[in-house]
C-alpha cells in the first residue's frame, strides 16, 4: 500500500474552498509535518486510501475477489460493500472510478487518508487530529454499509478492522454469560469462536458484518430475533472513544445516556466503538430450510399472488420462534426467470418438523401452477454453523428503501400481495423481506433504549432495491436515487401507514423524513440532547444520522 505522503500534493488542487466559517477544513490546509506526526503517533498506521476500482487497477484482483465482501473489507481500506457510495455523482463533472476503466480515475467520496487502528491510542490519535484540524471524519469497521455512512468526501478515515479482541465471560457484572468483541471482529469469526465455548449471540447472517460496529448502533436484527430479541436488546456495555478523545465505558451505570443512544440511535453518530459486550446464550441445534421457487411468468401479478400466500402463512413459525430471510428477484437464475427464495431458521427444531412447518405455504404456493420448486433442502446442525454464510456478494450499485411492516398489516394478506405487484411494476429490482420481529422483539418493549418504537409492533422488515450497471448515464443514476421516495414508498405506505418506521441500517439514505423514519419523533429529541453533550461540534456526522440535518449532504458545511 502506498505511503500516505505520496499523495499529499494532490490536495493542492482541492484549494481552500472548505476553509471558511461553518465548513470543515480542507486536508490540504494541514501541513505535512502534522501528517508525519500523526503517522508516527500511530506507529506508521496512516495510509493512503484509493477507490476500490483504483486499488484493483493498481495491484490486480480477480472477479471473485472483486465481488467478495470479505476480500473487499480486509484488503481495501477505501472499499465499500456497494461501490456506488465511493462515487461522487453530484460534482460537475461527476468524480467516478469504475473497475477496468480507471485511466482517468477520480477520488469521488472516498477518504484520502486512513488510520488503520490496532489500539485505543490509534483511535484517540485519529479523533484528536480530526478535531484539532477541523477535518471531516469517517469511521469504518467493515464497509458493510448500505447507506454509505462509513466513507466521506475529503475526509480522514479511522478503520477499526484491526481491533480483533474476543473475551468470553462466565458472568458479566451479574448479567450472566456474555462475550466482549472488538469493533473489527466480523460475525464470520465470532460465530465459530463462540461455538468452541458452546455459546451464541444475537447477530446477522452476513459474513462481514461487525457485531460491535454500525450493526449494533442501528439496533441489529437477526434470524434469532423472534427467539432472543434484537442485538441492541442484548447489549450490556460499550467502550468508546468520544469526540473529546476520551476512552469511556457506557452501560446502565456509567454514561447511561450514551448507552441508551448506542442501542438503536444510529450508526456513526456517537464516537468510535472500541468494543461491545453482548449477552451470550447456550448454543443450540437448529434447522436451516432453503426454499427456492422460480417462474417463467413475466406478470407482476404472479409475484403478488405468491406473496399473498406468503403473507397468509406469516405466523406459521411463531410457535417455534422461527426467523426467515426471503427474497423476490426479477432475474434470479440469470436467464430472466423470476425467483423467490427463503432461508428459514428453526431454533431447536428437527429437519422433519421444519419441513412440516414449511409445507402449508409450499402447497398453496404451488397450487396455481405459476411457480415451481427449484430447490428445497433442510440442514440440521449447531446454530453457530447455520446462521452465517462464509462470504456474501458485494460490488453492486444499489440504492434501497425499506419499511417495518406492522403485524396488523398481515390481517389482510391480499394487500401485501398487491404491494409486491405494484412495487415490481414501479421498477423494483428485488424486494427483500425479513421475519425478524414479533416474539421476543415485541416482548422486549419494556427495555429503555433508542430502538425505534415501531420495532415492537412490527412483524417483518421489507426492503426494495434499485440497481444499475457502471455504464448507466447520470440521469438514470439520479432516477434510481429518487425512485423509492417518488414511486415505491407511497406503495408501501398504503400497507404500512406513513409512520411505520424503518431499520436505519437498511433504508434509504435520502429519506424525506429520516427523523421519523429511522428514529421516531419520540426518541429524536433525547438523541439530539445526547449528541450535543458528547459531540458538541458534530465531529461524527453521517447521512441521515442524528445531527445531520445541520450539515449539507457531504457533511462538509453547516446549513443550519
């Protein structure tokens, strides 16, 4: 990787436009001696950062590596899971960098420098440097970020990937079994390590998600949530470097207001998490059911009919606290066929019983003849082995939007089906659904945290994705950016209502009313007060995050 100082001269072209009242300073305003001192204070861990396409152009990468979220997260500090967040589509001309077309590569919205932190002191050095020099700061654990919050234009990045500590506690401060993980440790490492101790925590199924990063700050849904609650419901303690550079502990007895905010108050707004401690449960056997249906039909009403059936059977797994990720794709098999596939997790349930629970939906779904089974498989094992994939595919240009669907909405399955029909007619590339609410998530309504209250009355979380290829023109990209708000959100709100809320880690970065949608009006005032207390100068600003209404889209200049 190139020395951080080999690109210092590029900042001359940036000028001093940002070095004005109400704006962050330009990195070119910071002298080379200061950068040298930061590099020395972090033991040489300050590096230059380039867009992922430029990195692959410079050092080479295979097609498999390019789409691997694991490879991207571990090898390229400037990489995002979705490279569209590395582009600056809004500059004139746009600042873009595409794979295999990097002869005239622009830096876009990628940070220029990164501190590859391995210690608390590294993080403190980066935070103090950014605060002292009034720089835009970005925080990244893995880059598995659907809203582009772990990158920022003209910024200094702090990467926590190097914080890989892992400690199991037999009894953590009277809370029982727990595990403390560093904010660089991904789920693909955590689950196997916990298996060795006979434990499991609530986490997602994407390999590169970092449990102690943005995942937990957004609330953290899981296939285990109907049985065990959200990840934030199971958080016991955080250690975090705040905007003043202090390394503090936040739990129910120390900095309890910050502890409240870190559990659901949004990723990237509160500081740099060093570690998080989660309640641990005894590992258990489970069954993972793979279900894959396809259709030759190009009629969106056939999708709607299938999803009406799915909605009618949404409660089939309630008694066993099952969770499910289900997807409808326009082109599922690469030959134009539409597909539905589901990964259903059955805790403490055998394969035979799981098959019996799946059968009512499948029987009714296949009765029309429009859909056929391409794959049906039931895998038994320890939950630690089943809950995550070894890797997951990235490198796709995607904007998304989402809503929590209230449990009461499923009283009218036909309305759910109509919603799907109209979403695909309105140009959706895919629609993803998650049975990750109800059950214990609802029962945990008495937990006092920043979790959006709509989680406690939801049954599912449904996401619409809108994607494009690198050769799309800028008007098409801008259309994709606005498609959810202009065409798809109104369709969803006919079912969910206008105040249903959304999971802030899997929503639309351009939400018209992100305060209501991501946090809830009843939470936002308290969140704003905590933000002012711990970060009075808004060092930690991200898209659609607490306090972001005071800054422009790039987080570089104040607007209020």
